[in-house]
């Protein structure tokens, strides 16, 4: 049960951060965000504020930011449709109800003749069953529509639609999701570095000694400064570890060191066990170092992921290097067993993964949308809706097949 809760919390935070990136940049670009949803499937709760409906849905399998222009309102309400409208004191439509789950108090039942909620903002139809008189109603720019599932959202007039924003604004909106995942990882690693400390691998001063280890038994003090290993001078913990690793099997590691607070150089012989002597790097809680660690660790993870993705192209790729929901759940369980700090670090790693994977230039992902933006920038005009739809369909199919393959592989690895 604890693993399930941890999985849901981690997934919820990552999706929320990712979608909030799209959301905030869309808002700042003048694009209407009709709905901000966490989860998929049936709606659980919804509230509306500042022209955006916020929903929590049943399945914790993602989320989305629904921007004006992504769905064509004219295609949703066909001639002959029965709906209800609510008018203000000037006779202008302020609410439209297309749902059987909701009733508008004082609403006027209308059989639709024509609806345009994008350009002309008008509804034509027959009110109260009177088929002898075709009536016309102007629709308010900020009118709401209650959709069949009962969700009430703002209509999508042309001037606030996604595709009518400048190409640079759309690029930023598409990139903002992955960017937020990278920012989250950086902030988490900065926090971890400040609280737990950052290992100092570029200094020859060691940190703690593992209890009952060869180094502890030989009397090497914690926080000692190692001058040489097997006669080779060392200037970093990395160099110390490399020299220890080069020691021939059965031979002792010969150290020259200075104890903390002393300038006297001492010598020591340590018999390794399984190729190690049991020392840790020194730790610093310096905030500046923690900030640098936040950026460097995020970059290191991202480059390793890009390397794996590159192997997909060169032919040196294995499904074992990817994980789907089953694999992520298993890793979440392992991270949660290590405590809160371990789970937080895992979430940061997962956040970088989510950011990088979303930059893959497949049209259904943010990277694919960015690619289409760049193509439009070069061509000075967008692809036709037919071509963009076909490319998106192919990309979605490829992603579904890959997800099925990864999930099957994850299940097989469990056995």
C-alpha cells in the first residue's frame, strides 16, 4: 500500500509540474487554457477560475492542458442538436448546456440550426419547440459550455486560440513542460545537496571511514588527507579510488597521509577486501556547491539518457534500458524502501527522464510539436491540417507500440 501511495504521489507531482509549465506559458502568451486536468478518464471534481476549468480525473495516468483551438466547437454541436442556453439581461448567450447531467435553471431549450463559437459567436435555432420561427442569439466572448460529461469550460473564440499565437510563443509553450521537469530536478538536487551534503570528489581529503572496514581496522582516521597511494601522488578522491583499484590482488594498499589538524606525514598499509578499503569522500554542505551540484547532476542524468536514446538510432539498443509503468512502479518500491530522501532523489531522476523523453521529436510528444513549429518557422507557413494529423497519427501509433513492448518486457523481467 505504501508503494502505491508513493507511486501516485510521485506521478502526480511530476505531471502537475510538467503541465503547469505548458499552462503558465500559455496564459502569459494570451492563449486561453480551457481546462487543466490531472488524471485521465471520468471527472471526479472540477472548479473554474480565471477562465480555466481545473479538473481531477479518476485515472492517475497523466494529465493535460487543454488550450483553445485544440478542439473545433463547430464540430461538437451539429444541426438538430438539442441544448439549452442561458441569456444575460441584454439577451446575449452566457451559458450553453449540451449535457444530460446538468439542468440550467431558467435555460431556454433550443433545437440547433447553426452554431459558430469560433468566428461569428452566434447560435441559430428554434426555441421552446417552436419550429416556425428561426431565432438568432449572439454569444458572449467569455460564455461557457457544459460538455456532455458535465464539465463546464469557456468557449474557444478565434482570437485566443493556440494556433493564432505567434510561432515563438507556441514554441515556448511546447518547450515549457520539459523545461519545468528539468527545473524541478535542479531544485530537488540543490535541496538534497544542501541537506545531505555533496560528495567532494575533487579533493584528496577523505570523509568517514566504514565501520569494521579494512581502513578502520588499520587505524586510518576519518577526514584524513591522502598524499599518495602505492607511491603515486593523488589530488582527488577519484584518483585515490583508481589507485586502490589498481592494487594487485593479495597486495596491501600503501598510503601516505596527514591526520586532521596535523602536518605530520604518516604511512599505513591496508589489506583491501573485495577490492575496497572502506572510505567515503568528504561531504560539504556549502550552498554554492549544492547549487552547482543541482545543475551538474541534472545535466549528467540528461546526457546519459540522450546517450541511450542515441543507441536506438545506432542499433545498440535494448528494451531493458527503458521502463514503462510496471518498471517505474518497481523502481518506486525500491526507492521508497530507502526512505524519504531516496524517494525524493528518485523523483528527481524520473523528472529528468520525463523531460528528456518528451523532447523526442515524435509528433504526439512535446518534441514533435516543437519540430513542427521549427518546420513552420523555416517554411514560413504551417503544415496542412491533413498532413499534421497524419504525422501525429503515425507518431501516436509508434508510441503505443513502444509502450506495449516496454510494458511486456517489464512484466517478463519481474519473472
